[in-house]
C-alpha cells in the first residue's frame, strides 16, 4: 500500500525550498505507535508555545498538578505515578524547588522520605497555569470533534496504558 507523500517542515538537504520539497512515502504513517508519537509531538509543541513565557514543560505541569492534588506525597510516589525514574525526577524537583514552586519537607516518620508540597508561590502558579491549561484542553477537544470524541480517545489511550 502506497501512502500519500507528506511535506517536511524544512527544506531538503540539497537546498530545495521547503514548499517544494516532498518526502518519500513512509509506510509507518499507518503504524499506531508512529501516529501516537506524532500526536504527542503536536500536543507538546502546542503546550510549549502556550506556556513558553512561564517556562513550564509538560512534565513539570504534571508534577506540579500531582503535588497540588496530593500534598505530602513522597518523591518516589509522585515519580512512580508518572513513570519517571528517580535519576530523572530528582533534577526536575531541584529545578522546581529553585524556582520556589516546590518544597521538600522532612518526614517525622521516615527521615529518608521527602514529602513534596507546593510553596505559596507554587499554589498561585499552578492556579494561574490551570486556567491556560483548561483553554488548551478545550481547544484540543474541539480539534478532535468534541467532548464525546475526547471521552472515546481517553478510553482508548487508557487501554494502551
């Protein structure tokens, strides 16, 4: 099966202008993983442009939201819930702490544990960005055909997760 050709976002290596360059057909465009990845990239690019002025990445938004909704949870619980390794999670928390959005508190029950809380600035920050995130979610919902399609897509994605 031959798929329609797609234009690349940039010109060819031979200097052909981007509007004239057409990539060869790619059979992977029918692959589920490929389409999921392309959708993720598109959504993340939109997220990044929406939150560029406040320097917020999707992973940071997820972490701040989980901490906001689950104050006092250990670092390991938050990282596990998001599927982030400890080696990758700690520097992200360090960065959020340096921005005065998150604080680690000591646990009286377990001195090895690091319960996470949002700072006052962190609570204000997540409340402000939640309004933008809601608008982004609404835009994406319209893009896929409305609330019913959104619910169907979420159900399918949960099956894959």
